[in-house]
C-alpha cells in the first residue's frame, strides 16, 4: 500500500468518526430539547414525549421538522414560545451536548 492509499484510508476513517460523533451529539441535543419542552408542556408521559421529539427530527434534513413539532406542541398547550426562542435553545443545547460528548470521549 502506498502513502496515498494510507492517507485516503485515514481521511475516510476520520469522516466516518466525525459523522458518528455528529449523530450522537444531535441525538443528545434532541433528547435535551425534548426534556426542556416537556418541562413547559407537562405531558402525561415525559419519556414518550421526548421520544416523539427525537423521532420528529428524522422526518427531513435540518432542524425545521423538530422546530415545527415544538411550535405546534407549544401552541396546542397554550404556551407562547417563539420560533426564535426554540432556535436559541437548540443552539444552546447542541453546544452543551457537544461539550458533554467531547468531555466524555477525552476521559
């Protein structure tokens, strides 16, 4: 195997690792946003609600699907939470999930 092949394999392994890390961080973020929303909405079954929030993010690429679900849920429970607040919370919780992931990975 030549140096080019070794570099190619290294880049492929890094890409796979990065994708896996991104998936785990996003899954943790979605769990956290579900728990945050559950505190506000107060569903009868918090675990089931968090699961629904996490699954809603699989409907389409990006965050639009999870934002729409949360907006609908807040509206249906007569909560006045804006799209901007949800977007800011997603960023905050993604940063927290990333921090936790990399701290755990490095320990």
